[in-house]
């Protein structure tokens, strides 16, 4: 069983959407460091206050803060049985930290799904992204709009644009991805657990591609 997964990929490659679907399909806990941080910022917690400036500038929050936050969550509840990590790790130091946490918890990472998408497509997608502040559902105003414009299909909440989805911050986030997160492809390829997936398709098609690749990976 592949029940300890990482979703790797640039911002806007569909990690959040795919992690949500896979978590339901494979009954895994979905841990999104971005979602956790946004909630901390909304609650104005100490952690939120520490993270906010970096997030709004499109930079990464300090590795130590992130690693503590992830370790705490991996220890408890459903995550102890299986998880899908979305938006983490994002640096080699975080990947090494995750290896240390996994060792402590006596578990192994099964697979890393690497969603691939060109920067030009990403800039377009992120500019059209809106999401529900209550349930986290993500929409694209053009290719995957809600039934009623601006309103969440699930709970009727008013959809919001993320503060970091402005053209300038999107560019910064992509730079950060290429500099700091891209090296993880090599890190996990060396471990033999990387699965590359072309993310340029409708969400349901990308989910199919991932599930098919995971099942052949399991059988290999
Ligand atoms: P995301 O929703 O994954 O795009 O994350 C939004 C923002 O939260 C990022 O641009 C970072 O500022 C911060 N963030 C999320 N995950 C991490 C992480 N693993 N390491 C550092 N910063 C993170």
C-alpha cells in the first residue's frame, strides 16, 4: 500500500486539488502546510504572526517553524495511519527533517508524486484561482467555475482570491520554487520513489493519471 505520500510541484500545479481527491480516494489524512499556515494567520496566533510577512511576500517560512508544525501533526490522529503531504517539504533541509521525523515515528515514505507544469500555464491558472475560506475548495474562474459566480458550491461562502495570487507575488513564488524546491526532485529520484505526472489536464484526468501511476508503482 502507498499510504505515505508527498505531492511535489510548483505553486498552481494542482497539488491542493489533487491532494484533496487522493485523500478521499485512498483514505489518507491531507496535510497542507499552506492551509495550516493560512488558518494560523486568520486566527492571529503566534505562529501566524511569525509566518505572515513571508507568506505575503511569496517567500518561504523558516524550516524550523515548518518542521515543528509538521511533526506535531504527523504524530497524532489519522495521520499516524497514512498521510498525503501537500506543499511540504519545500527545501532540502525540510526533506532531511522529514526523514528524521519518519525515522523517529518508525515509518517510511512510500512515494513522491511530482506534478509537472510550465511556468506560463501556472501564471495563467493562479491569476484565475479563487477558493472558499471555509471548506478550502479551489475553483478556477474560467475552467472550473462555481455554479453561482463568487459563491462556494459546497457551503455558500463568498469565494476569495488569495493575497499571494497577485502577478508580482506569483513570480516571486515561482522563483522560490525553482531555487529551493526543485532540487527535491533529485533528492527523491535518488531514493527511487519519484513519480512524474504531467499536470496539464482537467483535474479528474490528472487524478486518473496519478492513481494509475501509483498502482503500477505498487506492483513494480
Ligand atoms: P501554498 O498554499 O502551499 O502555496 O503555501 C502558501 C505559502 O505558505 C507559501 O508561499 C509559503 O510562504 C508558506 N508555506 C507553505 N508551506 C511551506 C513550507 N513547507 N515551507 C515554507 N513555507 C511554506
